[in-house]
């Protein structure tokens, strides 16, 4: 996390320098509106779903250049499937190994745009200490003015194979493919002016 914050500070500092042609703006995450949910097929019939209860995120946007940074940190010790016995199993060594690896990370150094519309983020997902490329698809992304603040956020989805991160317990009865859905909202003071052409839905 310290590395992510250092990167964000460096980007903001570069944007503030007089010679910089574009502005990179940091947004503070709203924990009440930031969630990560997961789902996986169960014995080829129903879909088992749950969420992580502790999520932090950071976003830096350079709107003029249509680029930015997105990072999401997930506390694997706080997982909720609605079944307490299953939650304990998910935190255990056969699945998340939360005691040894209490955090999972998604770090994207490339935000993707179609014109003014943000369509995704390409980066790296680290789970159980194993990192693999991952691409988020933006189902929706927008910004709004809210009582003196600019609020940006969206809904994203991604899919990965848990076996790529060393989680093989229950295969093939419990699915290998895990779908993630991520909602993120973040804000900044409206007085900080950004370059023209804000991304919108």
C-alpha cells in the first residue's frame, strides 16, 4: 500500500509542477460506496456469492491525456458469504489463506477510454502473494457535482481463475472461474480544476 501511495503522490506532484501540460488529480475513496463482490459456480448448478467487507481504493485521473491509476486493496480476513461456517473455510489455508496473506491487491496503471468514456482498467491482481494480469471492464463510469465536491465512480467486473493463485480445493465441483464485481466511488474538492473533457458514462 505504501508503494501505491508513493506512486500517487509522485503523479500529483508531477501534475502540480508548472511545466506539466496535464493535471493528475487524486480522489479520496468513499468507503460507504466501495464494495467488492465475488461469485463462483457451485457443483455446476447454483452460483455461490459473497463480498469482502473491508475495501480501500485510490484513483488518480489525468483527464486531458485520458490516463490514470486505479488501485484496490481487499482485506481477505473480512469475507461474508452469508454462511459463517463457509466464511471460516474461505479464510483458511485451502482458499484465501487470510492469516498468511491478509490483503489482496488490484493495481492498474492503464485506464482505457473510448473517446470520453472510460471502458476499463488493465493491471495486476495479487492474491495469496501470487500476481497475475487482470482486466476490469467498466459497466458504468460517471462523474457528478455534489455540494462542492466532484464525485466519480463506477461499476466494474472481471474474471480470474482461482487455480492461477494456488486455490485448487474443491475443483472441479466448485468452479475455477471467479467473477468479481467492484463498485467504487471517490471524490475531490470541486475547487481543484481539472483539464477539460471529463470522462463520463
